[in-house]
C-alpha cells in the first residue's frame, strides 16, 4: 500500500554531518574494474597467440583476437549488469525511514543518500539481517551510525549481529548499569572493532545532510534500572518529523512534558510497542501525530498493543493512519521535507 501526504516546507539548520559516499566513486570503481579486466584479457590473448605461433609456425593473431573478444564479452556483460544494478539500488536523495518488521522488538533504518543510521536491532540476529538485506543496496555493507536506545534484548540482540556483519562507523548509546552477557558482548565488539563511541547526551544533533537532522531529546540517567528508560530521538526534515520513543513509559513522558522537550510530530513511533504503561492522553495531546507506527510482533505473549492505547490513537489519527509491523510488515516513509509517502510490505 502507498499513501502520499503533502506538507508545508520548514527551515533547516547547520550541524555536524555524517560523511557520505559519492555515486562518482562507485561508478569509478567499476570503470577501473572493467579496464583491468579488458587489459588482462588482451594480455592473455597475446600470450596465447605467441605460444601457438611459436609451436606451429602459423599466424593465429586474427583467430586469437576473435577468440579473445568472445571471452571478453561475458565478463563485460556481467560488469555492465552489475553497474546497472548498482545504479538502480543506489539510495535516492529523499529521506527514507523504515520501521523494520523484526518481531517483538524495535529496529528503525534511516537513510539519506549514502548515509545510513540504524536505531536498535530487534531481538533476532536472523531477522535484522534479512530486513537490512531487503532495505539496503546489495553491495553496501556499511552503516554510518548505530544507536542503541537501551540495552534490553528486544533492541540489542540484533545490533550485536550488526556489529559482526557490517562495517559500523559510530555507535551512540546511553549510560547504563546493565551487566548482562548480551551487553558485555556488545561492548566487547565495539572495542574490538575500534568503533567510535558517541556517548549519548541530551541536546545532541547529528546532520544527515540536505536539511535532515537527528536530535537526542532525552537520555536516561546511569542509575536507571527499569527497561522503560531509553533514549528518545527526534528526526526532522523540512516540515516532516519523526518521534522515536524507544520503550519509555508514563514517567518518562511526564519528564519530557516537564522539560518542554516535545512538540508536534508527523509520525510517532508509539512507545513500548503500544504498552498500556505509555502513550498517556497528555503525552499524545502534546505530540499531536498525524500518523502512528507500532513495532510489535504477531500474536506476542504480552498481548500488545493494548486496546486502550489503540483506542486513543484511533481517536487522534484515525484507524487508517495507524501502522503495525505485525499487520503491515515493514513500514517505510519517504520524504523530501514537503511530502510524505508511506509504503507497507503487506
């Protein structure tokens, strides 16, 4: 299903940027590869011609040239197909935000051009690998920034696999007293791969280029013990904004309200998979979303999302503007800051 919403433009601001990879370098790489293959086959052809001529005394240059040309056609066709495939899958300049269907957990992939940010990784190494394979170019094995909102299994388990399988530029995560085997493995991999660590702090702003910014609105204290304590992020591009709430609950919602850290948003990632411990009426009336996304596993043992939460969301945004990963699969939003296109997997 595809839907389009058009919005008014909004100003942008300057900030520290995540570097991008130019399409010029991608095509340049394959151009050099083609030349290298052509040179190799020409050299190989000359060696074969010299060898046979020396043994037979016959001039095989013309026949050898035709034979060499035939052998050259296949690799060049394959390389041409590879370049075409790269061009087709190269990310567009619009901001793309995908709420990945990873089961009972959270994973959000943010892309702007060649820049890629992953917020949480869900509970399953297999699921996050499959979903990233569906939403990232087949040739790309790098992620610029990985954000862990809090070290609970349904957010962290997939990220451990991401650190193993992908080249990660930076990680951002909150201070935590968690000492599980999973948390220790996460920290070990970050250190082993010498990944740059950005300690999470309220007020951080990271530019994704083209007027798109990722802001850290809230970071839990190191003494926080409850799993609901997690980073809250805001992603803005022109008039379109996404509020990524992790697993916060009502106390954190009230803290955000007290700090006046919240404003209206276009898309709300519903807190804690639609749990009744969050999405209070006061919180929803402050953020005033136009659309809502619930990351939740099908037939999960927690009975999520809660019926009262769904009722409040329906009264605010309407039934058709609530997207659930258990019903719609992965949900992707594409925007240039003035329009918003919604695509669902199912």
